[in-house]
């Protein structure tokens, strides 16, 4: 007998209560073990187009069966989106860009790839594990010891990105990989959610029995707090599937030949 893993996912997006245009995009390729959230850069032209270009690039990725090859294919998709957005921004003479966070589950392994401040979290055994680290100026200030971590949340430059897809000719894509376990829940979200919901609240809501209830609670909490930005979340649950390895049984021999 061998054990395999299966995934289920729910996703939603909301423009929030301030912005008229939803510049967030997401995609679910549950059958391929691939999910993505992209957030068009607020304050830049065509942020919604840039986010769409990122998601479109990930949706077109052919996912190899090899885990390492699949991770590389997803990273190549992000690089492809970067080249497309950068070329379009050069043609138009206007800067545009997007964040991206991608979850890949292949067999019993997972990878999270990201650029920008859209985040990936893992809830395991009721403990919340941040899988991404914001590519933002404020996070860089924290890393350099210029400000305390507790001062980062309300910093006036909190939304200034240090890295995003499409703002330069080349981009670095960060990745973290590990082993998935039955009962894991992954959350991908734009900063419109993570900026309004605290980590302790994320922990409680992600642990709700029904994934649909969990994701509704998360978005509702962001809306309760004014939702100044677009809010997007993708929740992926990992479950155990038992596969029986059937062994062929020889057909019975003719009667009286002494065989079973």
C-alpha cells in the first residue's frame, strides 16, 4: 500500500471598500497542483493588465511530472511575464508591474515562489508558518535593523515594493520548498488581506473546519476593517488519499488438476 496526497481549493477576490478597480488576479489549476495570486501595483498605470499578464503566464505553464522541473517551469513562467510587462511598459512609456505568489504541490512536495509582497502561509498542526518574506522597502529596513519589526505594519512606506514583476528587464524569483503533509492548509493572498488580518487571526480562521467558511471569514474581517485595498485569497487544503496496490491473482486451474 502506498500513500498519495490530494488537494482541494477555494478562492475569492473582492475590490475592497475604497478602490473602484480590482487589480488583483488569481488562478486555480487544482488538477495540476498549481495556484497563483497576483496584485497589480497600485498607483501605476495598467496594474490590472500587469496582474492579468502574470496569471496568464502561469496558466500557460506546462507542469512536468518531476518536482524540480516543475519548479523551474513555474519560475520560467514568472520570468516570461516579466519580459512581457517590461516590454509593454517600455512601449507605452509608463511603468507597470505586479506582485506574484505561486503554490506548487507535486506528489508529497510543495514549492512557493514569489516576487513582491503577496504572501504565502502554511497552517500545520494549528501553527501558522509564513512561507514568504516581503520584497518591500520596509522589510529591507527591518532586515538591516533600521526599524523594529513591530513598527513595520504601520510604516508610511509600507506599500513601497523593492521588487516586482515587470519593473525591470530582469527579476529574481524567490522560492521555498518542503514536504507536504496531510492536514496542511496553504493560504495565498494579496496584501489587501494580510495588511488587515493579524497572524493570530489568520491562525484561528484557517483552522475552521470548512475551507469555504475559513476564506469567507478572512475576507469579512478585512472588509470590517475598511479594506482600503483589493482583497484576494486562495486556500488550498492537502488531504491523504489511500491507494491500494492490487496484486493479480492467478485464475483457478481446471477441476482435478490439484492446483488452487
